[in-house]
């Protein structure tokens, strides 16, 4: 009888450990565009994959779910976010969007409305939300550019989302870290972005 009881205890312990590890796992869903989708790179070269490998090496229970799509705009993301939230049930959502909207000159209020809806849908699913403060080239003039970037602080203040620094700031000024289009970071830039985002996520999660 004692042996049977001990075997039962061991079995329950084995079953409990994976469940506990899964229950405590941080699941960060990244809703982004080509900058997070790894445009122009091999599949394992982008910063998201590099950061996931870093977490695995450090034995951190953090899963990155990359829902980024090259060319994605805020309205495109709104069409898919409900299904994505339902399928993956993330504990955290990072919204890295708006660059394609801004480059195309979408109305500032419309971009803000879309970003707000993305944040609110994510929060309503039970996730904690961060929004990245995107910056765009000044092609459309200083007024539009300033209003565009200012959108992110307004959305963060209105929704309570965490405002995250833009990961392109450390690399965009160095042409050796950019692809020929001067819009997308190259392979050499990915470890820099990985380390930048590791620190950003650390600040957010803690």
C-alpha cells in the first residue's frame, strides 16, 4: 500500500511540473509589420527568432508568438486580431504597427482609432498591452511626422498601454545595418535589435 501511495505521489508530481511551467509561461504575441516579420532575411535571422533562442538558452519561460506580416497596416491587423487572440491566448501583446499607415499618408485620427481598437481588443482578452512608438521618414512634412509619432503617446495615455521605445532608433542611423532600400534592418542589425528588445521586454514584464 505504501509503495502504491509513493508511486501515486511521484506520478502526480510529474504531471504537476509541466502544468505549472505552462501555467506560469509568459506568452508575448507580437503584432507587427515587416520590421518584425524579418523582411529580406532568412527565417532564423530575424530578431524575434534570435530573442526566442536567447530565452531558451537562459531557460526563461517566455514564448514569443510572432503575428507580424510584411506590409501590414493597422486596419489589416484589426481584421485578424480577434482570431489571433482566441487561438493563442497571449498573456501579453506588443503592437508594432503604424509605419505602413504613415508612409502611405493615412489620416492621423484614423491611425489613432485603429491603434486604440487594437489595444482595447487585446486588453479585453485579458492580456497586458504595449504599443511601440513608431517613427517614420519626414517625407510628408514635419507637421504630419510630428503628429504621427505623437499618436502613440496619446493612445498609451488613453488606454493605459505601456509605451515602448522604437527598436529602429539604434540601427536606422547606421547605413551598414540597413538593407539597400534603407528602410529595413539587415542581418547584422538583428542581434542589436534582439538585445534592445530583451531590455524593453524586461522593463515591461517587471
